[in-house]
C-alpha cells in the first residue's frame, strides 16, 4: 500500500512539473530566437541609425539597400573580421556600416577596399605591410564565405 502511494505521488509530481516547465522552455526558445534576430549586423546598424535620429522603417530600408549580401552572410563576414583583426570590434563595423548608409554608399564587407576603409576609420591602427597582407587574406576569406552562401 505504501509503495502504491509513493508511486502515485511521484507520478502526480512529475505531471505537475512537466506541465509548468513546458511553457517556460518555449518562452526561452522564443526569446533566444528574437535575440538572434536582433543581433544581426543589419538590425544593429538600423538600431544605431535610429539612435542617431533616423526613422525606424527608413533606417531598416536604407541598411538593407546598402548592404550587398544577405543577413547571414554579412554576419559571418563580420565575425570573420572581428576574429582576425583583434583591434576591430563589432561596434566598429556597425559604426562603419551606419556611416556608409547615411552617405548612401553600398557596403560589401568582403572587398579589400571596404576593409581598408574600416581599418582607416579605426584610429588605433596604422596601415603597414603586415596589416595590409592580413587585410588581403581576410578579404579573400570573406569572398569565399560570400561565394559559399550565395550559391
């Protein structure tokens, strides 16, 4: 008799906890998915432009028009830049993209010219032969990323 009561109690407890944990797990997944959506390069650049006074819908449209690749490819390229150029932070890339959008310039972070402009915007780095070779290597990697994800 005691064994059946114990089994019944454990069963009821499991059912109760299972029903209360499932919605919280869904909430965590939804929050994580929405956070990933917010943390894309284009959305961060649009948020930066909104902070500077641009209308939200106009900022999104201008950023999407200015960035050459899709969101996933741009994020991979930006992460590659941050990983290989220690002095460049994601905020520097966001600022560079935002400034380019304001001047209605197209931005393709896989090109050597864009990387040079990004590095020149950062005042802590000087362009020497070693850095130029590193930038060239990063631009080749970024073009490979671009070709892999555009196919």
